[in-house]
C-alpha cells in the first residue's frame, strides 16, 4: 500500500534483540500510528500498541502521530489543527492545541526537532495543490516560520529533522507527483539541495537513523514501493526488502517495515520488525496499518 492523500494506520510495539534480556515487544516503547477512519470526517484514528504484548488500542481521531524525543508526549494533526497530547495507552489523557488553520489549508506530516521545543509540519493549499514545510514552537504554538516556498502545483513534504538538529530531510514533488526527490536543507530553510533523484520513481517518507548517518526512505512506482537506506558518508544506497520503511528502532538496530502479508484477508499487508537488511522478520498485529512512529525510552 502506497501512501495516499490520507494514509491509513499502523500499529505495533517492538523491541531490540541486541541485549539478551530483551523481549518482544520491549524496551523501545510503543508505536503510535494511524488506523482506518471510523466516521464521516474521514479522519484516521490514533492507534497505540503497548509494550506488554497486549492488543493495539484506538485512542481517538487524529493523523500523523509523532512521539516527542523524550517519548513523554506526542503530536498529532486533524485536518485543520495540530495538538500536543499525552496518553496512558488507553486514551488521550490530555491535549493542547498549537495551531488552527482555515480552508483551503490542510495540515499533516509532523516531525519534532531535537529537544522537543519545535515541531515541523506540512501545510497544503487544496486550491493550488501546493504544499510547504513550516515550523512552530511547542510551548505556545508561536514563533512560526515557513521553511520552503514551493511553486504553484509543487510540493515540499515529509519533513524529518536530523537527530542533531542541523538538517531536515524532505521530499520535493513536481506537479502531479511526476518526480519526487529526496532533499536536504538546514533547519532554517537554507542550503536546499537534492541527494536522491530517480524519476519516474517517487521518494516517500524519509526517516533518520538515530545516529544521523543514514536516511531510510521508499521509492514508489505506479503499483508498488521499495525500501532503501541512503548512507550520507558514502552517498550510496541499498535496497531493503519490503514496500516501505516506516521507522528505525530508537537504537538504530532494527527497522519497522511495511509489506505484503498473504494471510491478512482485509488488506493483505502488514508491519514487520526486521534487522537493518530487512531480514529476521517478525510480523506485528493489526491489519490495514502503516505510518507509525516509534517511542524512545
């Protein structure tokens, strides 16, 4: 399943196998994700999978959940608002609105800056089909800045802030997404440049490794995606089995990968925890799920 205008959900909690005492799910914390819409709003649902192997839980409506660097709070979007919230694993226990926009603007694709004081997000103008990356302060929703300035019909999307806070990886798409390239820019919007361009394949959803030396992303064609990891030091990339790479484990030893699952009747796809080469797979619970964020503890 390729990312659509509104992504579906993902869930799961996973663990690392690097320590003998580690179990599954384990010390890497829960995964927050988006699940299928449940009402006419067509908003996705916020889904939580705990670390004690109990079933996934729907927390409420929302999309693009993103854990803060500390793992204590998370951000999520609705069509017009962005919130910061807390959860006990069963429900959203508190939430605070950061920003509200009006038609024709829609908000999505959130990414925290290191330290948890700022948040990057994408704002799309539906009338012009143009998207740009913005940032705001988490304390009060102020100190907003626009980091990209797309031409009409173009989009700058999928921001991912590097662990040290020096760079933002993002995707720039030409009109109708004929070409979507992986790019880097400074966190103030300067020095924007392309690092991966392989048209007609489209880059989707970059994610940084915890050490900041690699960027995982997906290349999507008309009917299928494939996962890749780009090494910033060698400027080389390698294929990882699976359709999309959703996240690195917090210690960088494992990946969360989305791929086909024949026995899943509803969607035929699911999430796996794998090693960095896409092997030693473990299928996670939940059908019709993707786009999750891994909690660090």
